[in-house]
C-alpha cells in the first residue's frame, strides 16, 4: 500500500456530483494525485453502489474500483437546505464536476454562469453523453448506446458483413470519457494557475469515443471530397487475431520491413526475404490478411513458450494470450506490485490495483482514503 500523503494536486478541492463510471473514474484519478475529492450523493446513493458482485449492500465491486481517495456526503438537492449546503461547498472549491444534465442543473441555479458569480475561480465541468451544441444534447447516454452510435459496435460488421454489430466487452465509452475528463480538468487547473482565469469544460462521451476511433479509422476518408472510405484495413481483416499455437494462443506482431524479414528468417522461410510483402509496406498493407494467415498457418508448429523465446531472439513483439484470471500471476505485474490486497474498514480484505502512472517527485497515492460508505463524511464536512 502506498501511504504517500500528498501528490501533485494536494490542496485542490473537487466537488464531485457524478455517478456510475464516467465521472467517478475521472475524480478517482485526481484523488489519487492528492486532490480532496468530496463525492456528493443523493440519499439513494450512486447507483453503481448496487451493482453486483458485493459483500455488503451499497459497496459493489465496480463502485470500489472507481471511488477510492474520496469522501462521501449525502445532500438532497430537492430541498432548499440541500441546495444551500452544496453552494456552501462550492464557495471555496476549485472544481465542480457533474454528470447531471445541464438543463437540470440550470433549473437548480447550478449552471456555470450562476456559480461563477458565487466563486469566480470555480472550474465547472459537465460530464455529458453528447455535446451541448448538437441535436443529441438532451438524450440520456450509457456506454452501450454510445458504443452503438459512435461506430464502435459497427466495427464488427466492417470486419465481416455477416457479423452482427457487437459491443466491446468493456465499458470503453465510460472509461475513455473518464480518462479524458481527468485530463481536461488538469488542463483547466493549469490554465487557471497561469492566468487566474476559471472556465467551463464540457466532456461528451459520444464525441470523445468517435474521435478516438477516427485516429486510425478515418483512413482514406481523410483525403476524399465526401468522406466515405472509413476503416483502417489492418484493424479490420478477419485474420487480425491471436493465433493458435501447439498449446495455446499468442500474438506475434512483426510490423516494419526489418521485423518481417527477421521473422521469416527465424522460421526458416528465406524464400520470403525478397518478397514484396516483406520489402514493401504498401504491398504488405494491401495483402495484410494473407500475410497474417501465413503466421496463423505456422503457429501450431511450436508451443507458446517456444514462440516467445524465438521472437525474443529475433527482437519481434510477441506476447501470450492471457485471461483476466491469469493476470495476478503475470510475472511483470507481480514484480511491479500491480495487484494489491488492502484492508477496508467495512469490506475486509479486498483486492485492488495501484495507479499505473509513476511520478518521481509527486507519486500517486493508493487507497489513502478507502472507498467510503454512503454519507460517511457528511458530519465532518457539513457540520
């Protein structure tokens, strides 16, 4: 357990009125960096508290994964007293981040313009499903619906027209949104530090995931008068998948001309060394499915361990396929102390992961404040 008492954001006060994963992941990342994150919950609590599995009501595993290094208070914004309590907190806060739809915040007089009259230095952040300047602005949003409309679910159909659309088996829109929101908040804090100027920040899940996908999948559409030719071919060929070895599965990934040359030399296929698929990246890209298929045909000749050793000798990227249950025994993760078992005041011994980013001067902290019970810190903060 990292008992580092400070971090780069020590002294920053964040009022967190978000729920589920998008906003809470962002504020957890900032709490790991030393910010004082006050999680404002309704009397019913964040709905993620109830998501199973759980040992005790209101402390589900997913909630435990997104709410460390925070303090929890309960405020009922439906009451005048509740609104006054929140305004008192915002009066000396640095950041107010909310996943409540902006129209609802405006009805409560919690819109950015009103709050700026209360606290001119307050950075306000809207963690929303869709940007406020488009026709989807008022639509509700969850990860699956954003995967659908962003093109993420449709990538399976681009790989093979006979495939149905499919969600990525992880809440990628929520988590990418959270990482982006954490980046956006630190950027706004940096700007305020330099200029004294606070601002409003909007982080929409839909646009965030769509732009993320377009990094490579804009592809040939980049150059067209009317963009239609989307899709990066190497990502979409059916043969782009782990290959089956004699005893398992592995990813073998030569990429450059030199790597492909070393690969074929290592497997005794000197006849391929002068082939255009090896010497010319354009030729290889145009035939990448067939190239990958060659690797798949060779893979069963060796065990996974043999392939890893051979590829290490040839300095070619290759890693075995692991299931999630294999990760605690991964030698690299074990050496870095990635998985940690901590003592939680109410949940007993629980497993968690440590922050991945390393800072030489201001290290991130892990579980200095264990994930709080609903309203655990109401008295100390509101009284």
